[in-house]
């Protein structure tokens, strides 16, 4: 095993994919997924874990919490960080492809790419990969917990787009365009019953005047309360403004 060689593009794509899709607290050398990935790229678990904390040194959300990562990030790391943020869709697909080239047929950790012939089928596969990437990235950022209610059952959680998928193609897979919400609060957000203000507090629509006790106890109760902020990929203020102006029913 060559421990001193430079990281090539495929290895960086795998590492950055892991950074996006795994909660920060699990970016350590004891994580079974990191152990498996390190074997496939011929690195030690410690080397991969160190690379992940190097990546964290670029993340302004991490830095703002005092967790600055390591100072050994390379120019190639910086270039990949910038590339990822400039085109999330292309990154998600290429990162998944890089991972899949390392896997055997019976091993699955990240979503597998299916190779179809024909533009329509290829587009559908890429969309599925992208949606999976977006969900994993958003849920991992919020530690698999609804940022409004605190619900932490993954099957009941949604990676909710702030600006809808159909509206802003370049940011469809941008985790900063996502909130981790329960299915109920995702629906309320999607139809404009709730929104998030710039101070990260919940605002509920005044158009709902029902005294229904379930609504009062599950939605209205969060009026003015601050959401749980993510470890990474904090929601973009411009996206939140779009939601308030175009979707929310004040």
C-alpha cells in the first residue's frame, strides 16, 4: 500500500461524496463505511478520515462552530470543493460513478449507477442518483433529524427543497437548497403554510384560522421557534427569501 502518493481525481470524488453524505460525527476511521472505502481506494482508514477533516476546513458552517477541520488541505482539495459547489448535479453523478467503479457487483454503500442506452433512460437514472445524493446530503447535515420538530425516524423524514426542483435546475442538488423535515412539515412547507425567516425561525401562515388541535400542536406551536441548524450546508438565505416571496402564504 502506497500511503504517500497524491490523491487522484477518483479518490477525491469518493472522499468528497462521503463528506457530503455522512454526518460529521461519523467522519472517523472507525466508521465501517470509511473502513470499506479506504480498502477500495488502497488507503488507510485514518488517511481517508484525515482527508474528510481536511475537506471540513473549507466549510464555513464548520468553521463558524469552532470545528475547523485540519489544516492540511491541498490545492486539489480546494479545486474539488469549488468544482462541487459550482455544479452540484455534475458532481453528484461523477462522484457516484467513481464510487461504483470501485465496487464489486454485490457490494452497495452509495447509490449504484445503472448504464442504460438511450438519452431518456440515462436521464432517469441520473435523476435517481441525484435525488439519492441530495437526500443523503441533506439528512446527514441535519443528523437525520427534522429541523423543526426534532423527529429522528429516517423513514419519516424528507429532504425538502427550499426552491422547488422544477424552478431552479442548477440548485436542484445543492444541499444548501434543502431542509430536513418530517413528512408533515415537508408538506406544510411545500404548500406555503410554514416558512423560515432569515434568523432561522419558523413563521406560520395567517391564512390558517382553524382551531384544530392537531394543527395547533404540530405546526402552529413552532411559530417563532428557531430551527435546529445543520452541521454543514446551512440553508441559503436567497433560497429562503424565494420561498417566503413565492410559496409562503403570509
